[in-house]
C-alpha cells in the first residue's frame, strides 16, 4: 500500500481509501466498456427499479432521488420503458447509491399507531413526552399530521423498542409499521 493513492494499482495492492476505490471503480468501468466493443456497459434495469421502488415506499420523493443521484426526474421515470431494455451501469450505480435519509417523510399513521399502542398499554402522553424530551402538546400536534420526518418516527421507535424490551408494549407492532 505504499503506492500513490487514487490509482487502481494501489487498490490492487490492498488500499481501500476513497481515492483508490474511486480509481478502481473507474478502471473497472473502462475495462467493461472496452470489453463491450467500446460501448458503455449496460445492465438490466431490474435492480435499479427495485431500489427505486424501495426508496419511494419509504417516502423518498422522485425529486430527492434525482438530486442525490444526479439523474433527471424524466430520466428516472423513463427507466422502466427504455427501448433497449437496458440502462447504463453508471446509471444503476448512481441509483443504488441513494439512501433513505432522515429528512424523508413517512406517513402519519405509523407514528399514530405507535403512540396509540403505547397509550393503550398505559404509557401516558406526558411520560412519552418526557422520554422524548419534548412537550406533551407537541406530541398532540404530531398526532394530527399527515406525514412526519423519518427522524421523528425513529425517535418514537427508540422509546417504543425500549418499552417492548421491558414487556410493556407488544414488539409485533414494530413489524406492522416497518
Ligand atoms: Zn489509497
């Protein structure tokens, strides 16, 4: 690993730093293109489409996916109907690189489901508010919202998981909202 960083040869001798990984990925891409008679390497769109569906089902908007992947919204919409039935490998890579962020939205019922289950099991709102370090009125406000930031759901899930481990609430509800 004594070679220059940012080279695929350094990657081959074992370095996994950001620069060497990028260089190796680029070299591999070029090798695939060369192997393909100079044409950009293409792949079936299935994997990219599955990942898109996964992101969308977790509340990530097409706009957010476009911003994160650098592929236009039109381009993303076009993927299922590409004439050749193939997409560029680099397009697939860009899409697979998009992750669910805490800023994405989740439907309001998931939060309501957890809170109502806790209430049903005797966890009162003021106690939940204490655990989350927020006010009771802000939790009441939360209950009326159509959608929430993922990080809000995560915070409630953390409290819920803790209570479930104590046996105070049923753990199965976490699966219902997954
Ligand atoms: Zn390196």
